[in-house]
């Protein structure tokens, strides 16, 4: 479970998130919307996660999530 991020973009609020969804003409999944409202990108901590791929558990590392209005 993601606990925190560092080097994240500036925080956003629901109004900005709704504007982004309108601009992109999409409705983002609720879990991703909550991630953006809570963290808005950054370097995750922890950065190692497990996923199930073809029935096997695989470790992956995520170096950085881009956020809304991120300079990158």
C-alpha cells in the first residue's frame, strides 16, 4: 500500500480534477482520482510492489508518478 510520495506536483482539488477530466473527455477511475487528490504524483514510498502476471507474483518498482499540472 502506498504510504506517501515525495517530489509531487502541487496539490489539486476536486474542481481542478473535474476540469482535467472534461479537457481529456474521460472519467478517471475512482481509485486514480483519489490518488491524484491525495498525492498528485511524485516518487512513491514504498516504491516496490507486487502484481500478478500470468498467474505468478512479480515484483515491480515504480520510480515516479506524473501528476496533474506537473512541470515534466
